[in-house]
C-alpha cells in the first residue's frame, strides 16, 4: 500500500513568529501519487460523508488522468469554495473519515487534493439568464456565499449584506491567516463578484435596515446567514476584569483589525501568559494566535481529557508543536483580581464520570484545586446567535420561531423559517456540527428551496 502524501510544513520554531501559512500545497508529483491511491469505489462512502456531496472519486479520477481543469469543474458543480474547504473542513470526521482505505491504512488526503485543485484552477464563466427576481442574503460567510452562488446561477439579482467592514464572515475574523491566507479568501469572494453577486458592507440588518424594509425594497426572498457572534462566557468571579477576552473578540482584533501590526492602532495588551478556556478549533486558533502575537506562555485549559478534545487532530498537533501547553481535567472557578486586571486563575481538578448527552464522559469535580499564573484569559466556549434581527423583526410584526437558545427554527431540508419566504442557515440555525462545510450545505439547501419557490 502506497503511503499517504503529506504537504511540506513551515518549521515550527519559525512559524511561531509569523502568520504565514503553516502548510504548503502538495506538489504536482505528490498530487498524482496521492490520487493513484484512490480505489474509485462504486459506492463511494466519501461522497456520503461530504455535506455538499462533492463527487470525490470523479475529481480524483480526473487528477489521475492529468485533467486538472476538469477536476476543478467537478468540484465546483457543488462547491464554489474548494480552496477554503480544503484548508478548514474537518475531513477526518467527514469525507476522509468515511474513506474505505482508512479502515486498514490511511485515508486518501482528500482535503489536500481539493485545496490543490482550488488553488490551481478557476471557475468557468457562467451564462446567466436574468430571472427578474431579487434575493437578499444576510452575512458573507460560508452559508451566505454558497447560497449566493447557486442563486446567481439561477439568474436572480443577489445582494449580500455584511455587518463588518470586510467580507468573509468567520472565515475572515475567526480563522487566522496561517490557516486560511487572505489571498485565498479574497479570490473566492472575487469569483462571486465576477458572477454578478453584489456585496454591501457595514450594513447591520436589524439596525441599519430591517427585514421588513428589505421586503419593501423588492426582495422576493431573504436568506439569513448572520452567524453566531454572541460569545458564551464562564459566569465565574473575575470574568469582567481587564485582560479577559472572548475568543471572538481576541481573534477579531487580530485577524480583522490587525492588532498584531504596529501600523494599526487596534488595542491589544500583550501580557506574559494566557489561558485559553476550551478545546475546540476556535480555542486552538486563539492559542496559536496568542503565541504569534507575543505571549511567552500559552495554555489551553480543558475540563475533559485529550481524548475528548473536539478540535481537529491537525490543529491539536500544530498547537503542541508551537509550544502551547495543555492542561486537562481543569474547570475554571475564579479569575483573580489585582487593581482591576487579571492576576492568576483558580481551577477545580476534575475526573470523568458517566457519558452526557454528547456521548462524552461528563467531567465531575473532585474538590481539589490548582492555580495558574496568567495575566490574560481567552474564553473559547462557543457562541450563540445575536438577537438583533429577531428583535427588530418582532417590532415589524414578523414573528420567528426560535429555540430556547435563540437559534432560528427551520425546516431541515428547505431551511425555511416560520416566516414565509425567509430562510436561515449556518451558525444562526445550526443542524448538526457547526463548521464551514455544514454551513455550505445549509446554503445549498436554502438556495435550492428559494429557487423552487421563485420559479412558481
């Protein structure tokens, strides 16, 4: 059995001090070698493991035959963001996790192959026949951009409204450039602009303009993909001290507002040591960013063991290589105060009990405690939906059904909300794991349903 091909990585000691991509693309020779490992299964489990159903064996077969452009066309039939997905999707739990080769050996490096194709091909020019219909999309992240592509192909006049001053949603403000270079993201956005998708920035729907006003402006359908930007905090003493950040705020200051660049005036106090609370991909991004902006020590503190970490294995490995220190079975109790600033943190030492609703063993307190000498705390415990849109819609008589956490309730197949002709997807209406490719899947479902509705 041939060995899986791996991309060259930047030296771990060098990359600690820069935001350049950690991984290079596979070489053309490696791509051919890796593609040759694919069994071209008649019943491809990898396709079923992909939320947007990319025809994986078909694009890999094209690579075997040196038909690079054809491989790009095959991928873009279902995904307009191959360079993004190839970098940030959790392939080990989806396409690669379903690969037959993974049973006895290593699965095909589907993500690396997709990334190579995305970076070395361009979307074909689409002949668009105007439909006379208008669609508004709220949010320019994965779900919004995916829906925009499919809706524009159907001939609709599509406008994406973005609250921030740059486009890309969490791909820009949340994911660091050492994982997703900005040139890659900009290229994907420009491809949509070339199709005729319109982008409007600095527009907060619910404040700058309301859903009702969008309807009055002639939009025949609306897709809400505004993400979940409201941070979940720990609710422990000391959480309001200077030096405590949500991961969203910390990453936004660096990724979007260039706090790591001395040419920008974005405030970000760099201390000696930081504790990142949480164990997901966002926690890894925050910790690895903290290393790069100059913290001498960076801890990831997680209340379960390494086995239960939800982050991608690659992200965990990279964090360790870059010097991040992992503290397992520790639950936050208190942040210590000195003159209004963080001055250490207290944790309860945990042990694992019976499994909870997630299937992971529940952490149980032992009554024993430990201290950590840190001057910065970054909370990466997840996010929830910002209620601005729902509150303004309520004032206009548009009543959305939401769950107790404030997420939109939608038809899982059409993504339609309880309000006619308004759809929602991505982190603001999650179905399954919250990640880029699932958000794209939601965008595709919504676009299909909107196209069917507008065709009536």
